[in-house]
């Protein structure tokens, strides 16, 4: 794996960083919160005008998506980017396109509150003439209230997992906001014998697996940015806050906690990069996405809470920005299902042979047993 970014990728990340910095400083965050708007429409329009939402002709691959979402997380930018990019990526892998890149879309995979059951959804699809009837409930649907289209996972005849494109105006479909810790925006989606034409079914045999992997990659990349932003703010704070005549960042105990946070952050970064590499090189990314999601949940808890603790009393003052990072981190951790759920998923992948052996990556480990055939 080569972790170096191309010039085009560096330019994309820098453009995204400038746009988010221009729209998402602390005062802008307060104004948006006071407005009651679900997302920053002006920033969303700026992203569309910049071409960053254009998904086609190889413009955005898995790594580019991860870079954009990392920048979004670093600035806590309230725009429906993760679901829209994930939906576009899944459709692109199935040979389909979205005619309006700025039209908000998202994935609806979770039942009832995590992605842990996405591969075994309880929502059902039954044939109905030339179409289908979908019945079930999805929760933790990111930006579900704003989406014009949802990608919904279901179980079809003979327990075959399927993925459908469900437009907002479909009869029998309703969405309601879910109350969570942050202002990111989640919804519950109900389908009551919602009828769809057969053309709404995504025909790719790997559509649901792709959706699972890309959705978890997107949330992990978003969390990477959130935690990177929290760590940078914490380092800045402990460098300025003085106690006993010197910055508290010079205390060994504080330095140890910052070192632990940095280690967790870089482990998450490596896991995200490996998942993008697996996707871009045509390798099975199921296990890599689970590893990234596990590190995301683990790091979200440790870095989120430690950042608050190292800010002392000011950390719990809602006029100070660090609390927003903890709330985003916890909501995204819960949306991923938590580290325990990912360990179970990873175990399933190993048992099914979907996790590569070390020998597949490093010849010096060829003496180790092949757990996939044990």
C-alpha cells in the first residue's frame, strides 16, 4: 500500500478544508444551531458549485470520499455528505448513476439502532406483480429527514438480501426524526407495504455488501475527522492552560493521555486507508471495513471522553466548542453499532473466509494456518 496522496487528491482535500473552514467556525456553528435548520444549505450549495459532489468519470473514488468526510468531521460540518456520497458510490459500482449530484440521498441499513444487522435485515420485500412490496422499520438513518432517496436493505424471497432505491414520495413510506445527542440528524424510516417497481431494485449481486462496506467506511472516515479535530483543540488548550506556573501540557500524565489519543487516531487512519485500498484494488473489503469500524468505535470513546477530561471544567460548558466533538463522536459510535458488534461481524467474516490471511499480504507469514478453512 502506498499512503501518499496524488496531487489531485491533495488538491481535493485542501479545497474541502477551505470550504469547511469558511463556513464552519465556532460562531457559524452557533448561528446554525440557533437557526433551527437541519443542515447548512449555503455550505451544501458551495460544495455542489465546487464540483465536490460530482461522482462520475472516476472523479471520486473510495479514498477521495474518505478525504472529504475526514475534512467534514474535522470541522463538524452539518451537511448531508456521508449518505449522499455513499449512495452515489454504491450506485456507481452497480453501473448506475444519480442524475442530480446535489440531491440528498442516504442509506437505510440499520435495524433497529446499529449497522450490526445490516447483512440480515428484518425488513422484507415480497413480489407484487411486476414490482415489490416492502415492509419494515429502519432507524439511525443519517440525514433521513432531508433525503430525497433512501437505499434500503431488505430480505427477499429465499432469504436473499437485496437493496432498493426508495424515493421519498413512495406511498406507504414515512420518516420521523430521532432524538440523539448531537445535531447531526438521524431519522426512523417506516415502510408499510410500500410498493416499488422492479426497476427500484439495484441489480448488482454485491449491492448490499457494497453498501455495508461503504457506509461503514464513510462513518469511520467522518469519525476520524471528528477525533482529529478534538485532539487538535485539546493540544491547543493544554498548551495554553497554565497551572503551578507552567502549561498543563507539560505534565507527564497529560502527555501520556495525549499519546494514547494520538495512537488510537493513527490506528483508525491506517484502518480507513486500508479499507479504501481494498475497495480501489478490487479486494474484498468486508473485514477491512469491520476493522476500521472497530477502531472508530474504540477511538470515539477514548478520544471523545479524554478530550473533555483534559479541558477540565470548561469542557462541560456548552458555550465552549469541545462538547460538540464528544456528542458527534458518541452519535457516530452508536450509529456504527459499537466495537463489540464489529468484533462479532469480523468473526463472521473470518469464519466465512472473507478475511484474508496474513500470508496473503506478507509472504513471511506463510507458515501461519489458514483460518478460513479451519
